C-alpha cells in the first residue's frame, strides 16, 4: 500500500513536482527535507511514516548534515 504524502509535506516540495515524489522512491529526500525545515505537522507525519529508528539511522548516516543542533 502506498504511503500518501499529506498537504503539509507537499507544501515543502516547492522546488520539485510534488506529484512525482513518492515515499517509496524518495524516502531519504523526504526525511532530509522535513527534518531540515522542522515544521511540526510534517515532522509528526514523518515520525508516523518512518518511525524513530529510521529517522535516527538517517541522521547518523548523514552525520546530521544541514541540521542545527536544536533540530537534531
């Protein structure tokens, strides 16, 4: 079953075509984008969609690049 990307997340995709972005194909991009922007609704959705373990793994893998200490 495909994961639906909500409007609050789609609004963060201003530099690409949100209709072409899917969770399955663009998971890392979405995680990076949502965490770097840090808006509450998208982060809540991301935690439900990915889970804290996946988010932790991504932050470790990227060494928190583009995230402030507060965002991490």
